[in-house]
C-alpha cells in the first residue's frame, strides 16, 4: 500500500486594498491627527489661558483706539468745515483778510473739499498761489487776487489770466487753472477766460463756495463733479 503524502496548504492570497479603502484609511488618519492636535491645543490653552485672554484684550483695545481716532478725526473735519463757511464781509470776513491770509483761506477751502492743497504763493511763484489735487487726481493751479475795495475798486484784468495761462501747465503740470477774487473781473477777463478755459471765481461764486460748503467744482460751470478714485 502506497504511503499518502501529507497535504500542503498554500497560504490564501491577501485581498488587495482597493483605492476606496485607501482613501477612507487616509481620511481616518487625518481625522485622528486633527483630534490629537485639537486635544493638545486644548491642553495648552488650559495651562496657558492668560495668553489668549491677553491677546483678546489687546485686540479689543486696538479696535477701540482705532474707532475712537476715526470718530475724533470725523469730528475735527466737521468742525473745520463749519469754521470754513466764511462770510465775505463783517468781522473776520474775507474782505478784511490780508492777501496772504486770503491765499491760506483758499487753500483751506480746497482741503475742505477733499483736495490735497498747499500754498505756494511767494516771490517768483509763476502766477500760482495755491496748488491742489482733487479726489480724482486732477491738479488745480489757483491764482488769488484779494481786493481791499472789492465792490468799487478796480476789477481783475485779463493780464492776470495771460500770466496764469502761460505757466499753469508748463511750470506746474496742472489740468485746471482758476483765478479767485473777492472782487470782480473785467469784461475782457470774462471773455478771454471763457475762450481759453481759465475758470473765474468772482465775489458771487466765492460767496457760494465759502459760505454754503459746496466743493468748488460744483459751483463752477463746465467742470464735472469728481468721481471716487485714486489720487495720483
């Protein structure tokens, strides 16, 4: 009788890990790591509770300071705008200013309108007393003429406009030229200013600009109101 050989059992092949199973395993590992990190963070916060409390207090203080400074700046702007609603005559009015003070008043009115403005009037100023840039980036060159006798005195003549027309673009790189006076302009000045695009602010226009609080471009003809934009 032949001897029976023992049966050899072959190992069963392992089932390959499918892609879906591998994805879920990766998700589970990520979840475990996240839970572990969260537990570690909670333990750290429990041991160092004063650090987030101090950070929250600092953030609250900084926010309060910023909001308070903005409120104070807005209040100062309103007060300044109210003070710049000037009268032409009467005590402290425009008619009683010196020519230098008149130039500063024009600068301050432009700043009230939202412009970046500075007084440049001095000897050899090349016919410009105030330079300004409005909220759309347009540059304004302003010549100021203060009259001691604004009603009965001599009007501002066309020669002032000639001088400004020759310098405001070439010397000051400005887009708009304006002559401001508390008096009046001659007929030739009105005619030539209209032809050449030189804007004239006489006594009546100045009264509306200074007293009513409206920006200069809203009281001058042929100038569109500025749109919100970036200053150059």
